[in-house]
């Protein structure tokens, strides 16, 4: 085997890519991770860090089960990472809220959850609608505009930037080769191996795992797969470090273990990660102050925008190629929530050379054709 | 003036009230351009003429005639009709020339037809062991206290580093009756070799005679010790300064190794920057009128590359003349040629000074437990280790280690982080690049952010 | 660490952690603290290390203090006023003040 020949090439050095690479390395494989450069689009530097269950699965019921599987595996996953690297990614699962600032928002929330539950094949898990008083007992600092919310005890969060660093450290210590500034231009398959032609040279590997986020749309057809994407931009506002005041993450607002408060969850049709719409930040800030008035005087230290990795229907895509045996796609929006699954479930499947249909069959991109035919 | 009294739009917004900003605002306003100047400090003058309009230092000899030259500039700006707003922090500027400004805790957005960024310079990071200890301060900080509040160091004061400002401050402290235990000169002897070829220009520049006299004045009274390294030692405050085996008990250590452009606002506005290897910093890419890569935005003063206060004023005038010509083609305005000639003369000695006072690598690229990012307390060793792990640039580094994520927004660590990565990767700082910066470039409160105008589309991007 | 040059400027009183100190009109909170010999103005939210004003020009954010109940003010940019209440800021700022 040539020096730059590997068992598996993981395309993408974001959270999905490094979680998969770590899992592959645990299976004893020789792995290379091909990444882009420092200023390229990186969703993993711009996520909200929730390990989130509530309301997942509306439109594709099996996604709820897949999400709960990862949520349940997360504790063990973070322990393994801590053993290997000494770094604590601060996974916590105290249960999380979606807060409503008007009766209409609360009604919409209840209606969404009802539709979610009534789906055929939906896994049963508890999400409660709570009135203002019940919310206040758990979140004493809410403002007068909060009329209620929904709560799910499976929801949690993590320090996602530390997770990103920890996974990079872990793959580094395991001997995985990490090659930044190796944007993959084309992929060919000759002599039973894949050749990945990158800006930094050609890399050869027996298998390929495409974990390149929105770029999977461009790469997947090169190995007989498809990965339809519709990227969107999200913006986040971050405050200075504050003393702990919030014991539960809210889907649009959480306090990190470091003390900063992250505020966000906007959606804009834009693929320009350098742009920032101040009015969107202002809306986020305004809602945050209405939810927790004590935040009004907190200093905003940073804002950022990032491009969400979003498949066309918002659900993950896991596929293996029929025409190019050994090629896989691992693609999803929720790279933090699903990190445990990618590391502990999907990576071993790729190592074995076969996706376990009992787990991931609903997430094949073939679903897009079924819908078109229907 | 409070934020609600501001107009919703100005012909020209000048950001920064140092020499460049004052000269720009005066030039433009006199030509009939509706001009507002925002400055963050309680009074105009910037850092070089800090406190110029309300100075408590009665004895003019202490600060020197160069300082008092700032009075004329401040008076000129005041008389010009420009609206000058102090205590006004500009925290956002974008390609549409929309400006976000906060005054006394109230935020406002307004638009400009042209913008001149005159945010000047800040002192180059001086990341040595113990530089975060109370009792360690920048030389510029001590100079500000002298200029604006008439405070002189007492107790045992040690200065370390190099550069014109260090010698000037030493002279000012001595003239004010202060005492300096020692100056630890960190210049490399080798710098002379590189500087020598620029000596002829320097001999003709206004800096030559002034500089020489200053050195003589200081060296007559203070021990100057050449050193290769410096460390501040103490537990919760400075106890002693250690350098090349010298142990000097000290209450105050003043650090300085030159100044670099204050780039945060310009970078956040999308202005292209490039590495200047002689000045070891990022500086904006500008044309002869100091216009940047973003149409309508100029960068004048030391923010355009370090050249000193007198040059800054000329740059401000040149940028303002270009703005006037663009906004009011019929206005009577001086030909920029005069300002260009004066600027050229001011810039003559700069290359010599840059080379002579080029800070040594050891004091720019620390190692081990020395803190690089003061806000988040990230060490040089962590940055080096992470770079060796494959982290290619400052943005990934920020995500991994939080360096640059604190309230100073990378101002204290940005150059260090870039240079450390470049050194570990064996590449250039230009290749490594700088932090991606976004508004607010100075912290504003969540309440201020919430008070900004919101369009229906922007609201719908969040409320679902 | 610092002394006043001559006897210039009218004085006023501010309190620092409840203790009154004399300051001058024209002082900033940071300069008043340094002139009063206060050696640190905050401890960091990361490790609790003591910090003092460093740059005095608004860029380093080392002089963050609580002024009249509002935390994380840049002491070097805030002019003193009669009766102002300044508090050193210990560790992370408390939300709501």
C-alpha cells in the first residue's frame, strides 16, 4: 500500500466527519480526513450545541427514534472521549424548553406536537405543554411575556466547540491522518480503490465516507450517490460570560458551561456565510430579552452567521453506493445531536462495508424519488 | 449629544477623533459636507493628543511641543462646523455604509454616503510571562494617564521593549519628576544591519534630530540594559522583572514594542487587508487617496499602516479631499498635492524606524505557559500544540481554544495567534490570515441590540 | 503606583467597593482607581486571576468594573462623576446587574 493509501477516506473535517473518523479508527482502520481551509464554510464552527429531541421527526417518524438513540448514547460517548483525551465536552441532559411569547405561539406549538404524535410509526416519548406557572417553577427568571412552553426531559446540550476540538484531538492521538487544505475536487474509482483528487494532491483509499455537509451534493454523484441539499443561513448572538442563571436549555437560548449565553435559531435563504443581517440579530435579541429580562444589560461580545447543512427535506441521508462499492454518504443537519450515532453506529457499519438497514433504511436518499413518484 | 439627536444620514461619517479623524472632519466640513465625527473617548485627540482639550499638565515642556501641536488640529475641527460626538462607540459598519453607534447606552443606526475610518493604532501585543499581572501596563497606557490625568508613576518603575514611544514616554516621565529604575532594551543588534540601508532617508526626516535628542536625554539619567527576554514575576501582582539573569524589583512594568493598526472595524466592514512584513501587522489595501476595497470607505491615519501622528493628519486630509470631490464636485477644495508632499516627508524616516525597532521573534511568538489570549487565558503552548494537530488558521483555533472570543475580540491576541500558527506551519502570516470579525466590534448590550429597527422579513427569519 | 502632577483640577468623591476616594474631574474610573493605589479592578471569569487596567485606551477590556450597578463597564472610558459607585468585578458578571 502506498504511503498515502488508506482504508477509509472521510471527506469533511466537521463534526460529522471527525465523529465518523473517530468511530472508524476505533474499528482499527487506517483513516484519513480530508478538509478544506481555515476560511472555508464550516457549519461545525457555527452550531447551537443542542443534543435535542423534542419535535424531531415531524414528516419522517423514524427520525425521532434515531435521534433518541443518539441522545441515549451521548453520555457513554462523552465518557469515552474524556477517557481518551482528558477533555470534558460537558454533556448535560437536564431537559429542555421551547418557550412561547404569545398564546398563538403556544397554540402552534401544541398543534405541531399533536401532528408529530399522530404520525404512524412514531416512537412514544414525553413532551409536555406547560403553562406559564409550571415553566416559571423551572425557569424562575422568565419575563411576563412568556405564556408557556413545551418541555422534554430528553433534551440536553454540550460544549460543541470543545466537542469539535476533542474529536480532532482524539483522532490525532489515534493516528488518523488529518489533511486540511485538501478540498476534494473529483473522486474516481480504479483498481478496486478510490482516488480522491484534492487541491493538496491525490489520496487513495479503499472506502470513502462523504461527510462534507452541503458539499455532499457536488461529491455524491461522483460515486453513484445523490445528496440533495438546500443550505440556509442561521445567525447567533453570544453574550459575555455570566454567572449561571439558566438550568435548562431553551431551543433558542442556552447558557454554556463557560457562562456565555447563546441566542439564535434564525433561518434565511442565503449561502453567504460572511453576511450578517443586523435586524435578524435584533429580533433574536429582542425575543431573548422578553424571555429573560435580566439579560437586557448583558454585553453582546460576538455575533456570527453560519450556513446550515440542510438536506432537501431536513432529515439525514445515509447511503451506500451500488455502482461504487465502498462509497457512503453520512449527511445531516444535527451533527451534534447525532454525533454519538455517527461515531458508535454508522462508523462500524462503514467499517463492515454494509449499512444496517434495520437502523438507517428510512434515511436513504431514495426517499426523494418515492415522493416524486407518489 | 444623545443618540436620538443624531441625523438618520450624513454625507460623511468619520470614525475616530485622533489626528486623522480631526483633519478629515475639518477638511470636509469646511467644504460644506455634512460631517459627523464619532469618538469613543471623553475628549478628542485620539491617543497621541489624548486630553488635548482639557489637559491637566500645566508645564508644557513635560509633554513636549509635538504634543501641543494637537491643539491647533482640535480647534480647527471644532471651528469647521463638523458635528463632533465624544463618548460615541461605533460598533458596526457594513458595505452599504450603514453605521451602528452607541452613545450612553443607546444604540442607533444611520447611513453615510462616505466613511473615513480613523481608528488609529494600538500597541502590539507583548506576550511575555506574567504580562497579565497587575502592575504590568502598556507604555501607551502610562502615557495616557500622564496626558489626560496628569498621573506620573511613583515607586519602582521599569520599562521594557523598544520603539519611539518608549523613549518619548521615558523622557516625559523624567521631565515630570518621575524616576525609572531601568530600561530593558529588547532591540536586536542585528536590526542595525537591516536598518542601515534606510539611514540616508532617516537622516533627512524630521525624526532624526528629535529622536537623537530624546535618546540622549533619557540615557543620561536611566540605566539602559540590552536584553533578549523579559518576564514579569509575582503572584497576584508584580514583584520583580527578570530579564537575561537580571532581577529587578519593581512596582510597575511598562511594556512597548511598537504600535499596529487597529483593524477590527475595517475588517468587519469587509475591507481587504494584507500582511505588511516590515511592520509585522495586517494593514488595509488602499489607493493613493486611502480608499479601501469597499466603495465609499477610506482608512486614514495609523489604521492605514503606521506612520505617526503628523502623517496621520495629512492622510486624513487626503482622504477627506477625495470624499469632498466625490460628494460635491463643485465645492472649493484644496489640491491634495500639498498634503501628499508633506506626507511623503513625514514617511521618509519610517522604514529606518521600522527596521531598527523591529521586535524580535521571541517576544512576538511566545512559548509554553505564557498567555497569548488574555481574555480567555489561552497559552502559547496550547496554540502551538493545536496548530501541530493540523489546525491551520485563527478561525479554527478560535473554535478549538476560544482565543479571540473574549470581550477584546482578538485585539490583544490576534497577531500573536496568527504568527504562532505561521511559525508552527512553516508558512507566512499572510497565508494564515486573521480572525473573521463581525459586528458588534465593540460590545453592546443585548437591550441595545434589541432596540434596533427590524424589518418584517428579518422578524420572520426568527419567529416561526 | 501613580501620583498626581501638581494640584490641578477640582476634586469629587466616588466610592470603590463602598470606600470613598477622592478623584479629579477629568479622571476616568480606571485612572481614579490607579491614582488611589488600588492594584486590581477585577478577577477573570476564567481562572479568577487578578487584573488591572492595562491599555487605558479602550481596547484590552482588563479594566472592566461595575459602575452604579451595571457590570462590565470599561473603566478607562467612563468619566467619574460625584457619588459614583464603583465595584471591582469578581469572576463572571451576574446576569441582570
